[in-house]
C-alpha cells in the first residue's frame, strides 16, 4: 500500500538552464489495520459458509457474515484511491491493469486447478449448454455476469467478476474525477455523495422487497434462489455504488484531519453500532435482501475511517498475525470453499483419525494453505509478471 519515488534524471553534460525536477510520488503511511481487518472479515465469511457448533458470542456476527463481502468492495475502492489518487493524471492504464492482473490471476488459476473436481458436479446439475457456457466464461472471470452461472465451479469466485469490472473502470474514473469532478472535493459534498451512492445502491433491493416481482410466498432468505435475486446478489452492477462509496471515502479521508483521540471515537462508535445491530436482534427484523444490498455500508465506512490512522483500536487490528494473514486473504477467500469441500468429500479427518478436532483442524489447514499459496504462488508470480511485462523505468544502478 505504498508507492516508490521516481528515479532522478541523469545530469546534462552541457551547461543548461536549471532543470525542474520530476514530480515525486510520496510514500504514503501504511494502513495495517485495514489489512488486519480483512483477515477477520475473511474468517467470518469462512465460518458463515461452514459454521461449527458452539460459537457462542460470535454466532450473531457469523450468521450475517455475508454482508462483509460488501465491506471488501468498499475497502477495495478506498485502498485503490488512497494509493493512486495523487497519480490520477499520470497513471498508466496498462501498468495499473498489469499490476491488478498479476495480483489476481495467478492465484485464481491455482484455484481453478484445485477446483477441477467440481466440474463433474456442475455437469450433473446443469444442462449441457449451460455447463459449457460456464466452462468458457469462468477462466476469463466473466461468470459473475450471468446470474445462473455466477457460482459455477467455485461458489465465491463471482466476486472476481465484480473486481475485474472495478479494476477496468478505475483509471478512467480517477482521471475523470481529477479533470471534471474536482468540484466534489469538499467535505460537505463528499459526505453527501457517499450517502447518495448508498441510497442509490440499496434502492433496487428496496424495490424488489416491496414489489415482490418473483411473487414469493415468504420473505427471501439466504436459501431463496430466483433469477432476479441472483442478479442482485452475485452480478457486478449492484455493487458499483459500494465500490464508488469506498472511492468517495478515500477522497474524504485527507479532508478530515482527525486527531488520534477523534479517530478512536469514530472507530469505537462504528464498532458499537455494528455490535448493537448484530447483538440486539435488530438484524432479524431487517429484510435479508436489504442486508445483502449494503444496508450497513455507512457503518463500514465509518469503521474504515476510524482504522485509517493511529489510535488504540487500529493498533489492535494491526497485530502482526492479523496483518500477515491479511496479505493472504485473497488466496484464503478464493480457496476456502472448494478446499473445505475437498477435505470433507474425501473424508480426510476420518481417514487421519482426527475427527474430534474437526472442523477446527480444517480451518487451520485453510489458513496455512492460503499463506503458503500467497508466499509461494501469488507473490512470486506477481513479481515475475511485473518484471517481465512492466514498462516502468528501472532505477539507475548509480542512483542513491
């Protein structure tokens, strides 16, 4: 989450007027708490998909952890803008897309290989035409654009279709904001824009609930599956506003010169309100589709601002184990569903006579596998791709 400095130009041999130095991209402060919280969000999502008994106090959060997918999209918009906003007019689209591709695709290809066994299950439950469409779309990260195929092969990989769309649009958005939308860069206007995006983003879900176009006999829940519901849950368009809210939040962030005490208060209020929502039973009285549509985005935004600077709560989220695993959350998120299924479909705990330690042993295996995949696949492949294809000038050996 940092940027390097531009290499200095070489000196001219002939006398010449002083040369104006090239603009310097300053190294921005690290945001380790936002990396640490990604670890917790990913673990909550794993526990949501494969929930063990006896979770006690954690259960009210785990039971609604699907909402944290939206938190990831908001963080994506925030972190990208935080890192690149000062390069809006000079950012190379090719270099940006290459950086995103190198981070995303190697681990995705690994997951595709690991998930090959799921193709047989897809063949059994789908028409042949739909199966082959899934086979064609999935390697190109396009499956999320089809509500029926969004979960093809790997239930959670539809989110990558969303991220790819955001990554493609981001350089254009950043440039347009710098050239034509800079009038938005005041605290009042950015706050208004954030809430406008939140309202627009949740509007289709409100309309669905009240118009009931699928004529559901009972309120929708996590097991309800119709074409329209799958469109709202899995395809990229419904998440555009959440991503843009993250972008807006990053633009607002430098205009809010919080002291550590004020930032502590912001983080504490956000956590308290989230705790109130989950633990008082309020979540049970909110339509499921509202939750999926980003109802909690304002609280996620508030927590993001609270963790984006020094204070005791951000220090808590910045502990070394959380940050180390946070670097591997992309691998953890992509791997967890199919690997967990692979472990249990092959009855590995039973074969190893470790059933009494499961599912906790499976969770530990997922964390370990994700970190190993990050260290030995994702990170090395990213660096290799950037070395081979990046057009960024290499620093001179004589430069200090």
